[in-house]
C-alpha cells in the first residue's frame, strides 16, 4: 500500500465531503459521506491491519470536523465515528470474500454496508453518552439520520467505484483476481 497517496486521497475526500456537505444535505439531516465510501473501497482490497488503521484515522478526522448537537451548542466528540468507521471496515473485511469485488455494484453495496455499520455504531455510542450527559440530543433522530445518510452514501460510492480500477495502482492496492491462477513457475 502506498501510504502517502492514501493519505492524500483521504485528505482530498475529506475536503470534498466538508465542502459539499451543505449543498448535498437533503431532508434536513441526510448527508452522503464520500470518506466512508473511500474507506470501504480501500477495505475491499487492502490488508486487514492497514484497512483498520485507515478507518480509525478517517473516523477520527470525521469526529474532529463534525460537531454533535448538544443543549449548550455544537460540541466536538472524538470517538463515535472513529469506532464506527472501524466497525464498518471490519464488516467489509469480514464479508469482502463473498462479493465479486471487480464489479462496481458490489463496491457500492460494501460502502453502504460500511456506512450503515458506522452510523449505527456512532449513534449507539452517542446514546450511551446521552445516559451519562443529559446535554446530548436524543439517539432516535441520530439513528434515522445516520441510516438515511448511509443509503445516500451510495451515490458518492458509485462515483468512486467507477474511478476505482484506475486508482488501485496509485494507492498500491492489488487486485487478487488480476493475477494468474497458476502460480508455479
């Protein structure tokens, strides 16, 4: 894996996500996440340890750039998205062998699964936080918002999947199906 290029891709994707957040928000709270889509696509081909570290980094960046609504105003909470991205990536790592990873539709489905797992985990962690701190908003609207956002993430995932075949060599990811079946000399 080519770590500098992956870091640059994460940075650029985070910039696209933050820059387009206001324009792409629908129904007041559904926002697509190109970052989780990129993390899921990397997890489809990367080694497990590298994919989990990338997910943790991307989730922490999401936590630091996305305030959570509280009664005292927006607050930065480091943790829910970071843990959620790791859980979503682990889900992709677990089921990636069941999908035909060379097909763009499979990559979109993997991204939606990762976004769903990440969103539900983050909403659950915020619900636990709400028990100890009454200043946090109710978890019910968080779940609906995050599930809708996970489905809406299919659009940037589809765009990334179309570019994915060309980006794999730049990111240093190998397609296991592109190799010859006969490995003997």
